[in-house]
């Protein structure tokens, strides 16, 4: 048991030295990245989409999935979440550049 714990610590420190991030930080980035990919696929925009492109894609999707047009509340919530995820990514990117 002691050896396993020792190797786990060594691996964690090695990843920290190699990437500058702890393993759990890398996992969080991976989950965020997966959410962004799903959001882009749902809205049908590319990785470099601007705020206007995201808003337009969101508007088009809402026209298809809104309950007044035969859609569901769940689909509207997914569309809104996708827009929020992509706009948050743009805000993070702008903050990192500043």
C-alpha cells in the first residue's frame, strides 16, 4: 500500500513539473473541453466562432426547438447552456489575452 501511494505522489508531482498543472486541474480542463465540443456541435459553430456567430446560431436553434414550435423545454435549456458555455470560453480567452 505504501508503494502505491508513493508512486501516485511521484506521478502527480511529475505531471505538475511536466505540464505546470496538477492532475485534477487537467481533468477539469478536459471536462470543460468536452462541454465546449458538445456545445459547438449543438449550435453548429466552429471553434473560432465569434459572439455574433454564437448568438445567431443560438437564435436559429431556438427557432427549431422552442416549445411554441413543437420543441421541448429541455431542448431550450440545452441550447441556452451551450450558448453560456461558449460565451464563457470567449470571456476566458479575452481575459487571458489582456
